[in-house]
């Protein structure tokens, strides 16, 4: 049986149907680290990868770009220091297609080949480092691990604006990013 990572993407157009829910559930098992998410009403496959630094994140993004060009199927990539988020979906069908699962499997294989030799110890050390950095940021801002964000939102916004001299919009964006970091690395 041919694995997803050995398959090739096929051309799609507006007449191509999105994958039915039952098939999504079946294929999802074949790319288990990936999650089915929905953005603006469009189902996507999404996965967050942790790497050691920005250079590794960028190198991994470039490897994914090479895969995408070879298959003429392109993802959304968010590259950050030590992290990369990948989303696959098929624009023409406004949802998921077999191509997305093929590319998720190819992405996973590329990641494992590039980073497996580091072993899980490096990943766990990196995760612990991000956890500590996240907690330290909250301690520096508030003097405690994590305040009740909803209850203290106005105070936190003021603290951010005062400490960093940023606008209300910038403070709001930073607060949301830091809450997401807390949820990802600490809880």
C-alpha cells in the first residue's frame, strides 16, 4: 500500500469537491500529529513544530517551500524564533483535499529526517526553555505567574503600555500573543 508521503498531488479546480467528513476523519489518523482546524469557515490541517532557534525554523520553512514547489501545492507558514506553524488546505475547494494530507505527510517526514537525530531531549529542553521564558515574562510584568487575564485585562493593558511605550492596539496584540504562549508552553 502506498503511504501518503509517497503519493503525488493532483490538480484541482473550482469543480473539485472538498473531502467529506468521514474521509477527513480517516485520513486524519494517517497524519496524527496534525489537527483539523477551521479559519474563516475553511477547514485546514495545522501543525506547530518546535525547533532550536530562528535559523532552524527558517531552514525547515525553506524545506517545506521546496516540497510545495515540487508538488505545486502551497501552505501557510508562520516562522518564529524556535517555532514554525504550517497549515495546508486547498484554496480551490475551500477546504481539505487529499493533496493536503499528502503534503502534511511529506512535511512530517521532512521534519523527522531533519530533526529526529536531535532526539527528544533537545525538544524537551527547548520546550522547557520556552516555558521558563514565558513564565519569566509574566513575572516581570505582573510579579506573579499569570493573573486572571479576563479580570485583569485593563490593568495588564496599562502595564504593557507603560512598560513598553506601545499603543493600545500593540498592547492588545502582545497580550494575546503572551496568553497564547502561556497556553502552549505552560498549561
